[in-house]
C-alpha cells in the first residue's frame, strides 16, 4: 500500500515508491494549504447537508465523511483536458472542479437532475445506478483514443479520463466489462475505486476474495493500493497514472483504502450492522487531522486553521440560507425525462395527478 503521510503526519517516501515522491516534490506550500482548505470545506459542507436533510430540507443526503483525502487528492491530479465520471458520493472531487455546491443540494432536494454542465466543468453528472458511470467513462475514453487525443506530445491536446466507484460496485458486471474494453483499446483511463469498506450494510469481505486493486489484472489493467486517508498518496499516485494514461500507457486501477465514517445515506442506520469499535478505529485515522499534523510540523500557525473555520462557517451559513429559499419543486417535474419522447403511460399518470391535485381546491394539493 502506498503511504507517504503516516497517521502521525510524518512524510516519507519508501524507496520502491520514489516515482510517486517526485510528484509531491513538485508541490508548494500553497498546494498543501489548498488541500487542507478543500478537505475541511468538504467536511463542513457534508455536516451542513446532513443537518439540512434532518430538518426536512433535502430528501436525502449521501455523506462522504472520512473520504476527504481520497477525493481532494485525486481530484487535484486531474489535468485541464481530462474528464471525470463520478458516482454519487464525490462531493470533494466536485469541490476540486468548482462545481456550485448548491447544485448538489438541489439534486438531493429533487429540484434538478444535477444542474452543472459536464462540458464546461468536465465533471459529469452523478450516477446512482451502480457502475453505469464506469461504462460511460470507458466509452468516453475509447472516443478520446479514436479522436487521436492521446500521446500526441502536445499537452494542449492530450486527454485522459478518471472514473470513481465503490468497493461494492466492483461486483457489478459493468466494471468487469469496462476493464476488458479499456484494456483491449488501450484507453487513457484511471479506474479510481474508493474502498470505504462498506456497500450499505455489506462488508467488503463479502464481495471479493482478492484485494480489489488486483481485480483488473486478469483483464490487462494493472493496479495499486494506496492509503486513501493520505492526501499526498492520493494526489501523487493519481497524477502519475493520469499523466501516463495521457501519454499512451493504457488503463490503470487505483484502490484507495479508506473508511465510510458516517451512514451510507441519511436513510441508513449503520449501528445495526457494524461495531462502534470499528468506527472509532477509523476515526483515529482521520485524513484531515493527519494533514493538519503535517502542516503544523511545517510551521503552519493556528491563524491559518482559524481562518479556514471562519470561511467554512460562512459557506455553511450561505448554503443554509440558499436552501431555505429554494421552495418546492413543481410536481410535474417527476414526469419529465423519464423517456426521451412522450409516453402514453407517463401522460396518463401525469393527468391523473393533476386531477387529484385539483380535487383539493386552491393550492392545497397533496404535496
Ligand atoms: C445497479 C444497482 N444496484 C443496487 C443499487 C442500490 N445501492 C445503492 S448504493 C449501494 C452500495 C454501493 O456500495 P459501494 O459501491 O461500496 O459504494 P459506496 O456507497 O460505499 O460509496 C447499493 C447496493 C444501485 N444504486 N444500483
Ligand atoms: Mg463502499
């Protein structure tokens, strides 16, 4: 497992991983501070969104507490032409690509379907159906190859693709099919698996007999495991393999070993299926605390961390007020985009609902 930053915040590069250490050497203090800012922002955003869901402001929330290093590190390793295909928990990767956080909250309130423009942001829409985004990424990366945008030697042209998925999703056939297509087409593609050790209530040990990073090898997709709570490993390893993919080295898999500290979603109660001891063990390995220890050793003062807190509180206050102001989505929205063309069954259901709503009289529909 590649670990460059120990849980105590000590930085060191084992000899066999020297090629990854070079990517950290190229970072400045400003980069480290930016990683911290975004990781702490992601945590504050997540806690605020959970509170908003509990207040009935969101239909659902999908927490990613504990996965900040895996997401912020790898998100920063994505190059300026590269495309990202997330699943549904990648709020930190969204932060690294300047996605308006309100658009994520609107989606989980049922007001839109994501709302950001994947062409502009290169961050594609969230995918709830497990594994679908991995197929989209694989097809997209085949297209990059067909367009001749790999290994041209021109950084303005070369492009790679990264896709995120969970440990549980690896059991979907789509992932195996994607490995095969990516390998035989020599796709410029990184498969980034966040092994947070749970798929709702299914432990990772019930899904696989081999370490997940070995899963692609038989298809021709080599892989490596990283400490997913180490932002420097996440950044360096992803950067190297995205660079290699852009230069024609073909697909690669990264398994980021991390832990889902919170519930699967706000609809889940994890105390029903896992022990508090296990959660406490992983809380001791908090990725944000680890980076803070490292930064303090570099001489970063209290004032920096206090300033982060002030900015995060302001962000939380702002999204809270904006969420309160959203109102209810038009109820007809649920019938739109079910099919690309008009469909008699959908029209019938929509007409029934309109009649039902009307039966309540003025504006007193059954919302
Ligand atoms: C095809 C499909 N089957 C089942 C589900 C229901 N489901 C949603 S999330 C989830 C668990 C996924 O676990 P994992 O891939 O480890 O990702 P994590 O949620 O831990 O980030 C399941 C079974 C789904 N969304 N899509
Ligand atoms: Mg999981």
